[in-house]
C-alpha cells in the first residue's frame, strides 16, 4: 500500500507476523524479499518457465544458462544503464529497446 502526499513524500506500509524485531530490520527484510521476487519473475521471462530439452541433465544446463542470462541482465542494469528508468526495465522492454535492432 502506497500513499503519496502533496509534497511528494512517499509513505509505505507493510504487515508482518514477526513476533519481534526493529522496524529498520523488518523493512530491509521486506525489501530484499521483494527484490528476490522481481529477479524470479525476470528469470521466468528469460526462459525459466520452459524446459525445451529431453533429459534432466540437459534441462539442468538450460537452467544454468537462464541463470547466467539473468545475472548478465542484472549487472547490465546496474553498471551500463545510466537512466534511472532504464534500470527498472523488465526483460521484455530491454529486448524491445536494446537487443533488437530494427532494419533501416
């Protein structure tokens, strides 16, 4: 749940069932979990939902290739993309804007 007031300050609320803990520690844990879920969703967009090969070992290799692609995209967003909005792009938008070169 997000609430934005007239001065642009953002107030964020989250609910937890943790019996104890300081607020900064709980918020950090919550944000790390959200970032992890974003990475999983991006990996699914990069091919983790598909197992195109026949054997277990081959599909295990496919998962490692997807993991490598996911890491490369994450590092590229952190290092190479300078625009604030470009760092938040999903793999589908990266594919459309950076990886595909239209014919001239």
